[in-house]
C-alpha cells in the first residue's frame, strides 16, 4: 500500500502513530470498544507510557478529518470516551486550523493537534501500516483454519482499552500459545504467526506492566503470590471461582478436578520470571520493541533479537510446553 493509495484519514492516524512512537509512547491503532459482544465504537490511537515506577499514562487520540463545528463535537465525544475508559488524557487531531478549536479544547483540558501540526509529520518508511499488517497476517492458507487470525488480533488490541487486568493477561496468553504453536506446526503461515506472536506478546507485557504498578510496596513473596493467583484464576480470584462452582451446584469431584487442573498450570515459573528486577523494569521497553518487530518491513528473527524480549519469548514457549529448539528452528526457517 503506497502513501498515495492510503486513505487520508488512515494516513493521518499513521502519521500520528509515527509521531507518538518517536517521542516514546507505546501506540496501538484501531482498538475496538466492545460492550456485551457489540461493537460500540473504536479508538483511533491508544497511547501508553511508563513515566515512573508508580505511574502509568494512558491517552486516547481521536483523529478525524473534518471542519468546525464537527471538530468541536469530536472534543465532546473524546471527553466522554476518556471518562468511560478511565484514560488519563485525551487528544483530538483535526485538519481544522481555527483558533476556536484550540480554545475549546483548552477550556475542557483536551489536547488539540491541528492541521498545521499534522502537515509537518512523516510516515515511518520502515514499518507496515495497520492496513498492510492486517492484510499480511490474515490467514489465507489452503489449510483450513479454525480461527480468524485478524479477529484474534483485533480482540487482543481491544483488551488494552478495558482489560488491563489478570483476565486480560490470561486471554493474551491463550492467543500467544495459539500463535507460537502455529509457528512450530504450520510452515506455510510461519511469518504471519511469528509477527502476531510478537504483537500479542507486547500486549501481554503492557498489561502485566500496568498490573505491577499497584504492587510496588509488597514484599517479594506476597507480590509473587498475587501474580501467581491472578495468572491462574483471573481477576476475580480463586474464591470467586469456588463460589461460582458452588452456586452452579458443581459436585465436589468437579471442583477438585478443576482446582487441580488450575494448580497444574506452571504459573510460578512465569510469575518468578516476570518479577525479576531486570524483567519487571523492562516490560514497557520490551513491549515497544516487540511491537516494532511485528510491524517491521524487514522481519527480524530470534537470533537478531535483543536478549530480554528473546528471553521472554523462550519463557513463554516453556510455559506452553513448546520446546525451545523447535520454536527456534521453526522461527529461523522463515528467514531462509
């Protein structure tokens, strides 16, 4: 997809993505907001940053090519979405250049990026656009696929809006497992699966980073137990699971079987890894690096990857029972 063929609205979103990535944000484009399995709306850009150990910054960006008064309406819409999603800030990008837009935004504490600002931005030529990425990673293999890969990826992006919790972690892990297995067992789709593994692992790391901001003052053992229980039982925890089984009249045998099955999940090793100081401090940067690798026009294999994201991918392979040597050989074959 060339610069000229890219829809003007989409091009503006890509320009903004490049800008915010350049100044240090983790950026995801086109996050769908769901309510009870209904597609309510979408957020053009979702930004995330880690200013300090105790602080995380989430910003939503609405990008629309429209003139006043519609740009004024977008400010109101974006303010509403900020409140619904619990974001820290919001920004409206518009090709409108009138002073009224900036004044209205300033009055309501909404950042405004106008046409003069957007005109100065440039696309990153080393990256695929969102449209190119979705086209590249869509599973069109002759082997019948049980899942729509784009849908899996879109759902993973959506978790960043409303599931920055242990349930979101578990759902990401399920998708990562699926795509790592595709890398190993589906030769015709390996590049797609590898790129999606990179991308969804970056989502997982952002969610873990957001969770850990609430645990800085716990001692090592308590922090580890909190992470183990969350990764095993989800956001609501073991007590909620047992109450649900009791209410649903699950028999004692079923409860014991489920409890043992969950205990057999090797979450302790994963939790211990994520809580290593060098790993927990680098979660945000790893996520940025893996997202960049996913969208890079030049596919980077495991042997050329930085040591920390590589270690994370290997630990996740271990967690899912995938042999490192099989994963390494399969991923390397994409580049030959």
